[in-house]
C-alpha cells in the first residue's frame, strides 16, 4: 500500500523528457551549441539528398555555417537562394542559431 502512494506522488513530479532536456540545455548555456550540431547532423533532411550528396563538409564556427560543396552549379544555386536557406534554418532551429552561411 505504501509503495502505491510513492508511485502516485512520483507521477505528480514528472515532466516530459523534452522539457527536462531543454531546461538542462538552458541551465548549462549550451542550447545554441546543441542546435548548431543539429543543423550539421540534419543537413540532409533540411536540404535534400541532392544537395547533401554534393556536400563534402559542413561545420559551424561562431554561429557561421561553413558548407563545402563539390558541385559548382549547386554552390551557385545555393548562393543565389541563401536567404531561403537561412529562413529554413531559422524556422526549424531558431533565429539565433546561425547568423550567416559561407559556401566554399
């Protein structure tokens, strides 16, 4: 009987794992860095297989996304639509994660 009471009180103190994780990122002031890594890790789902297959390296330094591409045509296309790429990133990860993109 006493075990059941502990279990019911435990349920009142629970929170969704996502909320706890977000609080942890905020507490350690690493949320932006975590989101930067997510941009790199999710580049293919963000931009599609064609762009991802032509991307030879991707990194973030000082909130600037550096993308090295193996196709000149795709590089030129992405440079022309840089604001759309920035909007996609801002929409999914927030405005403060990436402040600029450099295509190499």
